[in-house]
C-alpha cells in the first residue's frame, strides 16, 4: 500500500481508453475504467445480482453488467438502466508515476 490508502491497480500503459480492469484491494472488488473523460473507479459487483462488472461492457461512460444488462454511469455510479436500482459505490482514482492507483471510499 502506498501513501494514505492509495493502492496500485496496474501500470497505466495496461489500460487503454475504452477498456476496464478489475482488481481486488483488500477484501473489496473494484473496476477501473478509462474513458475519453479520464479514469473512474467503482465497486466491481453489480448491485442487482452478483456479477463482476469488468466481465461486462464499457460503452462510452456506460458500464453494462454481463448478467442482466443493468447499466451504470462509470463517472458517478448512477444507475442508467434496469434492473438495477441502487448505484455502484465510486472510489478515488489517479494516475501517478506510470501507475493507476485507487483509494477506497466507504
């Protein structure tokens, strides 16, 4: 673990625009998405039914669950499409010294 709770997820070069990467930080599953708007980090488990979001699709800023097609805004975690009704938790994310790092919230 680096300073003040920041944890390395991957090398920045490993995550191209339009791609996502899942990681386990402690006991928390997170997914990092790189869009035209930048980096975004969220919980990696759909709030509707257990499915890993990094196994779904990323279309612009829309993160789509592979199980039932629920979709979320990867910038805010807000629900964009049913059947989910509860947003995904977001986390702080940054690119530093060639690495992508996440600091968990909540």
